[in-house]
C-alpha cells in the first residue's frame, strides 16, 4: 500500500514537472518564434488570446470527460498531443500556420492543465493528504530548470527548433511512463447509482448545474484570474521584455524566467509550513503586497540582474495562490471535483485570454514597459481579495 502510494505521488510529481517544463521552454523560445515568423507584439497578443479562447471554450467538455471517464488514458492523450504541438511549431513559417497551430495547442494544453490539477485533487480527497502545494512546486521547479537550460543552450548556439523538438520528445516519453504508474482512475457515473434502502428509486442523484457551482467557487476563480493574468503577461512577453527593454541577450532572458519560477518553487515548498502558522487570509495579503513590490522592481530595473530580482519577488509572492485556489475548489464537492476544478481553470484561461491582448495592444501603441503596468492592477485585485471571506 505504501509503495503504491509513493508511486502515485511520484507519478503526479513527474506530471507537474512535465507541465512546468513545457511552460519554461515555451516562454523562452516564444521570442525566437516571434522573430522567425515576423509577428508584431499586437499580433502576438492576439494569437495568444485566440489560443486561450480555444482552451477556455473546451474546458466544460474537458471537465465532463474527466468526470466521466478514466483519467489515465486522457493523461496519455494530453501528453502526446502536447508533445506533437511543440514539434509542429518547428514547421510554422507564416502567421496563418502560427494561428492555426496555436489554436490546436490550446485544446491540448487546457486538457493537460485540467487533468494535472484534477488528479492532484483526487489524491488529496482519497488519501486525506495535502499534496497540491508540493505538486505546484514541482511545476515551478520544472519551469525554472527548463527556462534556465533553454537560455543557456540558446546562448551557446543551439537553435530554438531543437528545443521545441526536445521538449516534444520528453513529453511523449512521459506519456509512456504515465501508463505504468498508478495514477488516480476515478470513474463517476451518477446516472448508474443504484438505490439503497435509504435512497428512494424515484429520487435519483442530481448533478449540480454550472450556475450552482460557479458562485461557490467565485473566490478561487478570482484569485486564479488575477494570478494567471500576471503569469500570462510574463509568459508571453517576458522574454521580449528582457531582450528588448533590458537588453539581456539569450542567457539572461532565460535566467529571468528561471528566477521567476525558481522563486515560486522555493515558495511552494515553504507553503505547507507557512499555512500551518498563518491563515489563508494572511497568506493572500502577503502575496498581494509582495507581488506589487516585485512588479515595481521589474518596471524600474536598470539591468537584467535587477529585473531577475524583481521576478524572484513576484514568483515567491504568487506561489501560494494557485494551490490555495484549487484546494478551495476541491473542498466544494467530492463527486464533481472535475467541474469545480474546470471552473477555476476556466477563469485562469480567461485571464490568459484577456491579459496578452491588453499587454500586446498597449506594447504596440506605447511600450512594453508601460504595458507591464497592467500587472500592478492585477496585484491590487489580489490584495483586495484578502478582505473577501475565504472558505
């Protein structure tokens, strides 16, 4: 039993590391892809918005699939599909190819993201153990390592296409490995529930509607929305910001992202300890204030090194937000955790839909430095949510 529990924990940790690694590589090579395909900042923002739109619209169906069928086959599909997406980026030569491929990637990335968080919630519920903070630490650690390594490889002359192919192969191999690990395989079929002496045959179990679920998970949805708006802006434009505004070159472009995710990794390792001593409300307040200071340092940074320092503050400040939000959502329902997680994830993708469009439009009209002022607004939302009742 203990061995199976360790294997299940290890499998989930590898899944989150893979999710983080593809994020780190994507954020670094995005600037190279933009240059290769000759995209403007506004076009980049619009394309990232379209990708998020596709991912958001697919989430209700994805949530239903995750609740209805075994998780394990879906994990394999999401991993292999995401790997193919990265390999296919090598063949994008025109904006038309870029837009089409990004929309296809939106479907796969949203399924990958939703599955990872749902499996984490499944584990917590089934074993009565807190695991999501450590899993999200694995995500941040994977992103930090991948971003830092990508920056170093680009600096020594490795083409960005090789990085895309490399992460695609790694994700495909991870899919094969996931089939051998005892990941949670929960199947929920409320319509097949049989009556018992205490259950009337004329009163079948009912499935809560989306309108009933959404108000219950409003707080975690808003938290994830503000947090992911910052993440979306940084993921889509930070590499460009370091190379153009801070004139960093390849190495520090990767190191800036590594500082962001590396600090988030350390923060998430400390979250369990912190939450034993502080309330959720106090953690949220500290996160809002810390993120505001970090963004301010980034905007005023005179060098890439100062920019990396500011990103470190942002990373450690935002590190508790997503785990707290998904844990809140997971406490809503033991039978419809997929849809609760889907609602929170949907808000995250809505943030990824709006944030790049805002930042890209302002950056084209003004400058990237001014566009990143949008991040301060998001930090304010996080701070305001401190005064909302947290379940």
